[in-house]
């Protein structure tokens, strides 16, 4: 008797996430075929280079999550969910002030989305993101002494001054970051679209629920047996409707096209 006849039929790991369909038991209906991996990757790069910031997301597309220590647990939870979807996640945890400026000065061209997991505050005319980090006031970064905890306020002016060559879409989970001044600043910095909550206060769990559902709907076209296709405006509306009726929940998120 051949060896394969006595081995159990178990799924085979394929790449970072997902299962190889050849590991399915015989008789299972074969799902629709996906384009080759290289073609899906090129299609994602093409959208970023030639525009189309309101398209759907594909499996193996690449996103960035940035956070500080305050919301590290939430950022890691979101990373786990997105990677379970088959999305490649580049994770950036800001510890020092200079890391914030270094990241935004050179956004990665392959990131379809940059997700900001941090706190926010400010008024309607002067909203800002907040990153809790440390800094060496005298710039002696090799010196173990002289480091202090600080709060970096990332205003619209900071975005315009320090963000260079933005690509793709920014999704901010910070309170009040979905107001026009910040959105316009990121769009002027080169990003194709911006998404954020309008309300001055946003429940942290609601922010995670929105982000998870937003990418769930964006991936609908690439999911087996799912004929629907949602662009970013539609995905924002559907994710915002998950907890409709609560001003401090998912319905606070708004979409700003470039």
C-alpha cells in the first residue's frame, strides 16, 4: 500500500498565511481560481503608482501599522487579525521621538494603507495626533542618561512639514482625527485618501471593530465564494454601520478622497 494512502488528509501551510487548496479532501468543490501571486502583487503596486485610492484590497497586499506604547496591545491585536486575513503587515512601534519623523519622512511605496493607532485631541480647527515617546533633549542618542518621556503632538502643520511622498490611504484610529485640517494635510502630503473619526472622543474597542470590518469588506472580492466588491467609500460606510446609532462608536468614521 502506498504511503500517501495511509496518511491523513490535512491542510498544508502556504506562505505567510492561508491554506493550500491542494490539501482539501477529495470531493470538496473547487473554489474560483485566484490570479497568480505575482499578478496580485503587481496589481497592488500598479494601483499605488497610477492612482485609485478607493479600490479594494487583495490578499498579500502590504500595510503599515504605527503605534506608541499607549496603544500597543490594540495595535498588536489589529495586526493579528489583518495577518489572519492574509494581509502583510509592517509593524512600527514608536519609542523615540526621532522614529516618528523618520517613518513619515519616507513612507513605503508599497503600503496600500498606513494605520495610525494612537490617541488624538484638539479642537475642530487644530486637531492633532498624540504619540507618547521618549527623547534625548540634547540629541546625544548614545548617552544612557538624559532621556525623558514626552508627548509629541502631530498637527496638520507637522504633517505638511515632515511627511514626504505619501502613498495609498491613511486610516487613523485617533480621537477627533477625522476632521478636515488633518485630512487635508495628509492628502496634500501625497496620500490618495484619508479615513478617521470625527468625534472628539472615540471608544478604543469601537476603533478596532471599525478597522477590522473595514478591511474585511475591502477583501470581499478576493475571498472565496464572495462575489461582492467594495471600494473604500463603500467599505467605510459598511464598517461604520456596524454600531450605528452611537456617536462615539464606529459611525464616527469619515472618508476623505484625494
